[in-house]
């Protein structure tokens, strides 16, 4: 055999060996050798439930108004309301209390919710609370003998860890898939603004939403929430809300009956290389403070305009969106360590977070062109603005370009500092020109 053939044969054997190592199961769980995941699956599966949701939707006439249909001789289309159902998954995390974690998008518009246990028992459930911004919801059932899944430490998860996903894909019920953690800290997947996803290649399909991502200790480390797919099926890129977030949201719902999201009280802007040069600083990334609200957590902590926040609780802050995401996932009253740069010197301070306002308004209450959107006082800034918290796909607001996370700072050249400002301007104008802050960009949207 020639040297060339020997080289390529060796390379092929090395590649096959590497592929085998990558595809292998862990050799042990604790002190037990692993030949099958069956013992683990049998232990945790009873804690995963199938969810069936019923809701009422309006049936729209696809042919427009009556005059249009009569002119073209199109018969009347059925109108009114109809019942539709959908499926999802959930995880029992408190057997005694009957509490189940799932996704907001699974139960958000439900008129009625039923769950199926692993043994086939069907129970009615009610919503305890829900948070669209993190896509986490808590529902409750009244039943004896439930089995709960212990909540693990998602902060201890590492890329390459083996995991299993359990859920109700395509309504098949209690389906188990396996894979590894592909990445941590994923953002930009949805438009709701507060994200820190675990990415996995364990197969996740429609219906898995709200199901369990489980580590090899049989602990819940994530609530399966989203996939990236052009076909709608699994392509090996799925995302789960880590239990660090899901658990915090659940505790707030159970403790307060609402979400009390943290507020630092600053207006911020992403700093880049060009801005760093203009400010004569060597900091290439972070969140530049451009305004501080009086009596806010930031002022109490001694932060100043011009400071550049580079880390929160030892977690690096790359940009303004990253700071907003980090603070927004914490609860009011939390003490946070903030690392910042002032005059090219790094310093540390501790801030006790305030509470974001929770008053919200629907677009339909404000202006027909804003229908399908929900608004709240901005959590990205402290000196004014109205944040778009939700946008229904296909709604007038969505068609006109609004996105969740947008911050409206002015309408028809008038500054908007509150929901009252937006409502007053919208009530007196048929056409609205919204000045919107989207990330680091400003844009103007026309609303009719």
C-alpha cells in the first residue's frame, strides 16, 4: 500500500472513530453503567403531561364586504365564531400543589385546558399565571398521586451535555428524543425581548412546546419552546427556556400573582468601536448610560451618565439589548453586581432593582391601525417611551411593521413619555407617524 493510501486510510479511520465517540451515550449515570436510557425515561416520564387547548376564534369572510360579493356573484361565506383546538406539553414541578410549567403560547388564548397524564387520566386545568415575554406559563390541576420532576440547575449545564426531550409532538403523546446541548445563551430567536435559550439537537417538533428538557440526572433543566425550521419539522435546532428563568417566573407568579420584572432606571445605547474612539475609551462593547432616572436603582448605586456597563452579576454585557435582557430576567428587589467603566477605569457597584410598571394597553383601544398589538411603559428606557410588548401575527399592527420590543418615543413629532401620551395623540389623528427605537436603530412607521 502506498504512503498516500495509508495516510487516507488512517484519516478515514480517525474520522470514523471521532464520529463514534461523538454519537456514543455517556458511559455511566452516577455510579451505574449505562446501556440504555430506559431507566431514566421511566423515572421522569410520569411528570410530563399532554395539553389540549380549546379556544374560540372569529371566522373572517375571505371575500371582503357585502357589496364586493354581490358584484361578483360570490355566495355569502360563513361568518361568526368557531372552536379550534391545539396540543402542547407541560411538566409537573409540584405534585402536592398540582402546578405544571408550560409555554405561554400553548395556553395563552385558551377557553378551556385539559391535560392527559402518563397513565391516561384526563384532568381539567386552569391558568395560574403567564408571561408572554419569556413564554412561560403556570397551570394547575386538582389531583392525587401526581409525579413531579425535580428542577435542576440550568446554570450548571454545559455545551456537549447529553439531554433528553419529552413531549407531545404532533399529538403523538409522551415521545422521547435524545441529543446534546448544542449551545447556551442563545438570543434573537423570538421577538419578545427576554431570552437566554438552551439550544439542543434533541428532536423537538410542533406539540413539544412546554415539554421537558432533562439532564442525565433526571432533572428538568429547560422548557422546550421553539425550533428553527423552514418546513415546520425538526432539523436539529431546538430551543428551551432554562429553568433558571422558568423557575424565577413561576415563583413570581405563585408569590405575587404577577411578574415583577427588575428595573435599573437607565437609558442606554450600545457602544461600538467608533463610539469608543470618540469617547477616548478602550472599551469596545457594552451599554453606555445616556440618562439616569432620579431616585432609581442606578442613581442609588452611584452610576453616572457616561458610565459603560460591561457586566451584571459577572455576566458580560455586549450591548444595550444584552443589558435590557439581563435586567429584565431578574426580579424587582434583587441585588445585582454591576461592573462598569468610568474614565477608562473599571469599577464595581451593587444596585437593588426597582420594579417595572405593569400597566398595559391594547392597540385596538388606541387606534384601528394598532389592533393586534399590546403596549406598556418602556422597560428599555427610564425617561419615557412606550414599549410594544406583543404583536399578533397578521394583525393590522404587524402588517404596518410593528414588532414586539419596539419602543415608541414620538408620534406625529410629539414626544411620547407614557401610554397616556400615546392614547391622546392617537385619539385625535387618523394617520400616525411613529418614531420607533428598534435595538440601535431609529425608524418611522406610518399607521392608518
